[in-house]
């Protein structure tokens, strides 16, 4: 268990490590800032998808321990989304808040991307065990459904920024629809159980996303 | 000041790279750089490799009056970071795949409203009468990055005059090579192939408008639009069409490829204009490749004094 988490930690960090390595070695090409912005954005979305795959995978395989890795995966998605946002603010615009604000308010792909990032902040902040307990499972779960909105926003952000080649963002959109569709389909097949009054500690156990 | 230098060897008879490299090093280490002219070597017209590396040294003069003194981007920047969708959509794709394009033999069809006979002209016939000059121009991409490139070429106006366009010729239409078996990007319809661009006649006749056949003192690498391309420095880069196979003098305004693809985003004129944003991003500033801080984009890419009068009275927010 300890080892597997450590291994996953290294795997999740390796894209960032690779970027740092390439940046130092001059391997990011003529426009390294663009390369960093694109790579961190890609990995934010990919890790968000991996996080969203945990629950369907658990249902399909019945391999329950996988749920233990979900928080780490989600936090790494947030880590890459933060790097993506920072590379935009620091590397691309170097804190030119005037033009950043103009971008966020007038360019729809920036608006939606920024929204997707901001939505992840409360999720990262409430990811601790203490916060789950404080919020209560049901409220915590409702809050964390924002991850669906954030993932959709991320894909739309990608779709709206490309010039002609919509293939990559369309592939991302298909993967996301599969991940979200799996949830809807399950919800359709198993109508919501009648809400039963439960004591808070049990509520957490039964929580599903 | 323009130092003219008569070229009397055909374009195809220039020295293979391996023969001149040593001599060039000698020149560069000596004071010959200030001479401004690299005299060509008359030996052997046969180009050994046919890949992207087969670049040949060119004879040219420096046109300082038409050049910026800004820091020039490295050959590596200029040849590794390209938009040339005929070879793929990634910036590195042209450098990776453009060697698959055969650039010799090459012909250019010239036709339309002109007195000269419409015909398929061999590249040498197109280029032969023109003395080459180096012009260091700013290049501003519509994607808000820019470079400074030392082009080798000659004014398009000199070429146009040879074909004697009539008064019906109001516009010039250019077409890029269409050959999907060599230009792998054309096997997909990302854009409508072949790539087409156009200029109004007065834009085409402007002394800044260049037909480039080389950069950094040698023939164009394929990824930069070999063997001949347009360079219009006050317009976004996509107007500067590459690997031209057809030039037409026409009565009506041509329909450029990007304009057809997304008319709201890419206008016919595509003049660099920091006040008119692309619908999806700002054009107020740009990243000069190789620099960390963004810089302000200048009206007409800094060529307003030269070309501003061409657009007097036009509403540039509508005719963008």
C-alpha cells in the first residue's frame, strides 16, 4: 500500500519532471513557454480523466481498493491545472494583470478554462479527511460533483482554442462523455434508493460519486 | 543604397554545401562579413543530396534600407518552428516532413490578365533576370508570436512587370503546390487544398513585397517554402504563401484559404493591427521567439510609414 502510493506519486510527477528536464536541456523548441503551457494543460485534463475513471473502474472490476488512489490523482490533476494557470500568468503574461483580466472577461476559451480551474480550488481545499468529516459526506459529495463541471469546462476550453484541428479535443470530449455517461447509465439502471435517514458516520460509508 | 550585382549563373548552378562550407568559415572568420557579398563558386551544378539539407549558397547584396536592425532569430528558430499545414499541424512537422517534397524540377504557371503568354515557366526562367538581395524583416504570426528573418529574394514588383499585367489585373492570386503523396498534410482536409492567397495589385507592387528564394544566405529550406515564396512583412504570416506553383492576375478579389476556412477570424487583408483583435485572442502584444517578455505589437508590424497610405480611408476593423 505504502509502496504503491509512492510509485503512483512518482508516475504522476514524471510529466512535470520531464518538462523541467527538457526545459533545462533546451529540448522544448523555439517557443518553450508555449510548450510548457500546452503540456501542463494536457496533463491536467488527462489526470482529471484518470481520477474520473476510478469510480467506474471500481464498479466494473469490483476492485475496491482502487478508491484509495482517487484523492492523490485528483490532487495531481489540480497540481497540473495550477502549473498551467501559473505558466499563463507568469511565463506568458508576466503578471500583466490588465491583459490577463481582459482575456478572462472577453475571450471565451480563457473564461471557460479559468472557470474550470477555479472550480477545482474548493475541491482541493476540501480533500482532507478532516474536511470530509466537517462537511459531512453528503454535502462533501455534492460539492465534489463540481469536478464534472470542471472537466467539461476544461474540454470546452481546449475545443475553443484550436485553430482547425479539432481532433485532439474531440477525442478528449469522447473520453469525458464515456466517463460521465457511465455514471448516468448506472443512475438510470439503478434508480436512486429512497433516502433513508442515516447517522452521519454511515452516510460517509455509503457515499458514491 | 542598393548595390547591384549582376548574376550571370543559373539558379541551379550554385555550389553544393560541402564544397563551400570551408570557404565560408574562412570568410566568416575574416573581415569579409563587412563586404556584404558572398561571391558564388562556379563549380558543379549538381546538387548531391536531395533532402532538406541540400541548401545552396546564394549570391546577394544586402539591402540595409529595407532591413530592420533588430536581433535576427537563429537559423534553428527559423527552420524548426513553422506553420506549414501541408506537412502537418504541429510546429515541428514541417521540419520533420518537408524533405519529402521534390523542389527540383519546379515550374510556376503564370496566367491571367497580362500581355505575356500564359505558360508554365521553369524556375530558372522565373528567377534568372533578378538580382538577389538580403532583407531582414519582422515576421508576425497571427498566433501572436514573431521572429526576425534574414530573407534572400527580390521584389515581387520586378517579376510582375515582366509579365505586363493589363489594367484588368486588379488582384494577384497565388497557389501552393498540391501533391498529397509528398505533402502528407494534404491527405487530410484540415484546410481546403491547395492553399491560395491573394494581394491587391498595389500591395503586390509595393517595394516591400518580396519573392524569397532563400534565408540566411542559402536557398530556402523546404519547411520555409522552397523553392520560392511570398514575404509580405506588414501582414500576418499566413499571407506569405509558400512553395508557389501558380501566379494569376485576376479581375476579382481572390478567396484566400484561411479566409474561406474562418472568415470571421482571418480577413482578406490580414494586416498586422494591434487594435483589431482576433476574435479569440488579443493582437495587442506578441512573443518574439527567443525572448521572455512579450512586446507590444506595432501597427502594420512596424511598417506603417511605408504601407499606411495603401489603406487610407479604409475601415480596418471591418476590412481586417
